C-alpha cells in the first residue's frame, strides 16, 4: 500500500498578509471618518470638529442647521461619488487590462456630458434636478453602444478600449461644437463640466444612492470572475468563469457607478485612475481586496479635494474636479517614476 501523500505545507506569510490587509482597511475607515468630520467642519463658517460632531447628532446644537442643510448633503455626495469612481476605475482597468483606464477612457463621462449639453441646448432644461437624469441616460446609452460596437458577447479588452476611444472622441467633438455654437449652453455647462460638489442636494443624493449601492454590490460580486478573467479567457473558462457574461456585467457596473457619479457632480477626473494604482501597492491585484479599499479610500480623496477647494480661495472656492487633477497628477507621476505602481 503506497504511503499517503503528505499535505502541502501552508504558504508562509498568507495569514499575516490577510491580517495586514484587514488592519489597513480598518485604518482607511478611520481616515475616512476624519475626512467626513473635516468636510462637515470646514466652510464659510468654520466649526471645530467637536461642534461639527454635535451639529451632526444633536438637533439642539447651534450648528445643526448648517451641518444638515448645507454640509451633510455635500459630504454624502462626496462619499457616494468617490466610492463609485474609484471602484469603477478598478473595474475598468481589470476589464480592459489597461492600467491607464479611468471613467473617461470608455466614453462614459463624455456620453453623460453629451446628453446634458443636448438637454440644455435643445430642450431648454436649466435646473440641476432636470438634467441629472439626462446625464444618467447618456452614460447608459454609451455603455450599451460600447458593448455593441466592441463586439457584444465576443468583446475583447482591445476591442472595448478601441471602441471607447472612438466614441469618446466623437462625443467630445459634439459637446465642444454645441457649446461653441450656443453661448448660453456654454455658460450653464462650464460649472458642471469641471466637476463640483457645490450643487449637492439631499433629494438628488437620495435618488442616486440606490444606483451606486447596486453598482458597488455587483462589483464586489464580480471580484472573483474578474480575477479569473485577468489570466485570459481560456484560463477563466477553466476556472468556471464566463468571459462574455463577466464583461457584460462589468459594463453594467461601470454604467451604474459612472453614470450616477457623473450625473450628480460632473466628470471628475483622476479619482478612478489614481486611487486603484495607489491601492495596488497595498493589496496587490486581487480584486477581492482592491475593490473594498477603493470604496473606502476614493471618498477620502474626494473629501480632501473638496475641503481644500473651500479653503484655498475663500470666500469663493475651487471646484473639486480641479483640485483632484492638481493633487492627482504629481502623485501619480511620482509613483510611476519610482516604479511602485503594480500592474493591473
């Protein structure tokens, strides 16, 4: 009778690495909590962190009205939009196998902008609450067209990237042409197009929250299939994943997350590109960890950018979309130069 095969030795360091990732995620939540308090405290009327906390939880506090009517909707929008853009960027980079993919490369943001500029110029829509749904519809339409042009069930990362680049260029030309021909549309679009949280309203936040929550849930459920897909279609099928179904579901996730975030605060750049790269230096490419980290740390970037925008130009403010570019560009170049960015 042959001797029993000895059990494979445990991989050294795996439990410790898992513990380290968990501890890092808890630390990220703590940093996010501090960023939320800063967002509630900083503004035209500065508050201490204690006053901001009391204004949040105590209806009798003097700062209750300021916190709940002016700053809380803005903070909640930063949380939702930041998580949506960060997770969408990670999904895009995995889906296209392109480490430079972000919510703009596939034309999703430009599709939202094209729908908004059409609503303003041709339908006379003038309120934020009016054109937010046009932005969502535009993002969804571009995602469907992208999947169709990219090959449908036979779509590949290269086809999706090429189709997205072509759609993005065409839609950007359309948006620019309409704005140049209609100065009124240009005036209404210029504040939204740079990305801002200043127009946050509680009803809009509540309407968009279910779409973002659904998109995040689907993204987390897709973590394992997309991990398998990263090894190639043949390997993914051998591991039980369906490449065509996974890519289709990934595009649905991107539509929900990018459409909702862009509709609410405009096409904010760099969050979906930079944060996943930085997170990979902590977690590696495993999407089961990468996505939760992005969902926690991307809102930190959004909140910090918004707070800095309120501080540097008082009594006015700099839009969050401008600050994310100013913050993200140098940091991203530093990591690329140091070769610390982990491949997607």
